[in-house]
C-alpha cells in the first residue's frame, strides 16, 4: 500500500534506517522524562503540575514519554527479530543494547557518586551490604534496588538513587518474550497474534474501567510494546495520513471527562508517533547521536544531585539545569560505552558460532 508504514520503511532503508525521525523522537521523549521528574524531585514542586497533567489531563509527561519508548521499541525489536539470522544473534543484539550502558551507570552511581555524597563514613559505606547489592541487583535487573547507604537521604521526594530503572526489567522481559515467540513461530499466524494482542488490550482497558483490577504500569507498557510490534507486523496495511491523525485527535478530545479518554488518547498517541516518525521531514543534523538511552539512565541521578545541592530550585529551574548536564553525560556514555558495545556486537555477529539456532524470518510481516 502506498503511503503505508511499509512504504516509508522501504524508503528509510529498514527498521533502523537513519532517514526516519525515531532518533529525534526518542531524544525528545527521554528529555520529557527529565521535565516530568522535575515536578516530583524539586523541593518547590509540591502542588505544581506538568503541562500534560495540567492542560491535557491524559497522563503526566514522564508516563507519556515512557509509553512512546515502549511503542517504538516494540516496532524496532520486531524488525530486528525479522532480520536476525539466528535467535542467538537476536538475543545478543538486545543484550548489547540494554546492558552495557546500564552496567556503567550503576557502577558510576554506586562506586563514584555514592561515596562522594553519602552522609555515612567511608568505612560504613563500603562495608554496607546495600552498596554491593545495589550493584548486583540493578546490573542484573533481578530486582531493582533504589537506595544506597546515606545517599540522598535529605531529598524531598525520595532518597531513590535512580527511579528510572523500574522500566528496564519490563523492557528486558519484552525482549525475552519476543525471542520466544519468534523461535516458536507464533508470528507466522498474523491474525492470531493480532487477536491475542487485541484481547489483551480489551482486558487491560476493562480492568481499568471497572477498577476490578488495578491498571498496573507493567501491563500498560507491555501493551504499548505489543502494539508497536503489531504496527510492524501490519506495516504494509497501515496508512499514514495527517487526516487520520486529526480524526483520532478529535475523537480523543471528544472522549475527555469519560472513562474512554485514556484509551482514546493512547490510540491517538500511537498513531501520531509513527506518522511523526516517517511523514514529516524533521531536522536531523549529522551531529545528532543516539543519546536517548543515556539521557534516560542519568537524568534522575543528576536531578537528585540538583535537589541535594540546590534545594531552592523550582521544577522548571531543575529541568533547565538537568537537561544540558544529562545530555553531556549521555554523550559520554554513547561514545565510550554504548557505541563501542554495538560495534563489538557487529564484530561478534560475524562469527560462525552465532549462526546456530537458525530459524526462518517471521512470515507474513512484509
């Protein structure tokens, strides 16, 4: 279909082509997380609300940004699964994208920042089991640990060292599920997959509407990830037109003050992200690098540092200070950690042992 996602995807040269706007969208989303967290972490932020909460009434900006991350991730991971020549390569690609940046961030927080700002003695800090369980638990994503001994204890919102890490186990589990589904060939049955995802969407929506089951964030993000994968599976059949963006926006606005508002906003957001990724030609300078993951990882700790040393900061002041500082740290993370890790993966992926566990590409996704 002309002007479908598949049409634009071919022009962009594949799911990770540089002619789309995903790189810029992800950076904006990561920066939006910093903006949203400013209203929680700033000492003078009590009672203030961010733009999304104040004027749109959908969800706060951090929630919107993380949902966008998971939507795009589902789309790109489905494409990665289709292109992978083996399930081992797919798993290694996902691991090299997720873990190296995380590991360094965890080590920097626990072994550099922590001992410099802890209110405990150095002996107590280094001998505390919390210091070392922080490293292991968070680096492995086995269980997120929020605290380091004596770190950020006086901060207004929480002494959590990095409150952004909670989404990463969900992301990792999505990679695992996608790998298993790909290995089993479930995606061969396109309409069965669609029915399963639609059923999950209806269940999630009804659970929230009837309040019989709390709408857990994990379920919401899983839904966005799954819908991103479905956008990829049906990419040849989904047109991208501004008129559809307008219709979905009007429908969402008409549903405000009703129980359907969140669902309508979510649908409009999903479609708008893909329209924005492929249709308009947004500025994408050569110097724009993939620093969105680093921005997401380091934003919270940097904002906590600002809250500690500049407690009089307002949410907007904290945001204005945190964004450039975080971008610089994220750039260092990209150049010294993430980009070399991805280059190493490309070298490893040429090795014969990674050609094992072959399986066919996902049928029916073109």
